[in-house]
């Protein structure tokens, strides 16, 4: 057993990785191979995807308690996000990944590293609650409004005319991406995880605990699995579809 590892945290991350893989399996079947899977087009599927990302980002924010150099780790992940953008652009220049989940996580870690001396001045419980609320308020910023349901504040269209503001959640009308997670709102839930990490640390829940298992191993290798899973899924579906 790795004395410095919390395997329960790895297990949560591993479960979200499996959820992501299953989601992308259905996504590829429906949108790349034109299989008619009706249930995958429903609103519940959107909740599934968003819920998986929210939990994964919360865990990522909590996991900062284990890093000594935020900015270096964030830069590494952000560069991987750029590589994903380049590779997907080479294969499909009309629709590719632009500021996807890796770019978001990398940028979020870098920002926390730059802002930590200010962030730690906020009470941990207040920070966790505050940024969770802000996440829901700003969730639809990329769609042009704040709030949700019948409570909406529509924003001026002038905020959405630049081609270069998509990373912060202000895409213009021509923007497209296969995997788009802008800083607003998603950095806000990452910050909620950052403060949750302090709460768990103070409560003694982030100490080494649990034992390694298949789920924790998946969580521990989540970055490698993320980089490889779409290629594997697409390849398997393509091969199987040729013989079925």
C-alpha cells in the first residue's frame, strides 16, 4: 500500500472515469456510427454527462491538497489539452476539440496556483458553498444568460462577438467544439472542490486510507486512460461494425 495515497478518493475518480467511458461509447455509436439509440438523446443523458464532470472536477479540486507545485502540474495537463486540440484538428478541421476538459483542468490548476494566497483568505465552508452557488448562477453563461429555469438574466450580445473569449465562457456565434468546458462556469465548481479539500483535510479524511483495487487503479491512471479511451472505443466499434 502506498502510505501517502487515499484510495477512496481514487475510487471516486475511477468511477467517474468509467462513467465517462460509457458515455463516450454511446456518443460514438450515435454520432459517429449513426446507431439509433433513442434514450441517449434525452435530457437525462445531459444530466449524466454534466454530473460526471461536476464530480470529477470536485475530486480534482480536492486532489490539489496532494500537489506541492500547482503551476507545473497544471501546465503539463494544459499542454496535453493543446495536443488533443492539434490531433483532433488534423483528423477533422471542421469540428475538433477546442478548450476541452484537459484544457479546463490545466488552466484551473494554474489559476489556483496563481491565486492561492488570496483564495485561502476565504473561509473553507463559505468558499465551498459560495462557488457552488456561483457555478449554478453562471452555468448558462456560454448560452448568453445567467440563472436557470424561469429566472434568467440575458446578457448583451456584444459580449459574444470576439473569437478569442471562448476560454472564459463567451463564445461567438461561429464557435464549435467537440468537447467544450470553459472556465466559467466550470472553474467555479473546481474552486468548490479546492475548498472542499481543506474541509476534508481538517476533518482528517484525506490521510492515507483504503487499499488498492481495480477502481482505485483506474482513478490513479485517469489521465492516461482519458488520453487513450476515445481511440480505443472508436477502434473497437469500427472493427466490430465491419463484421456485424
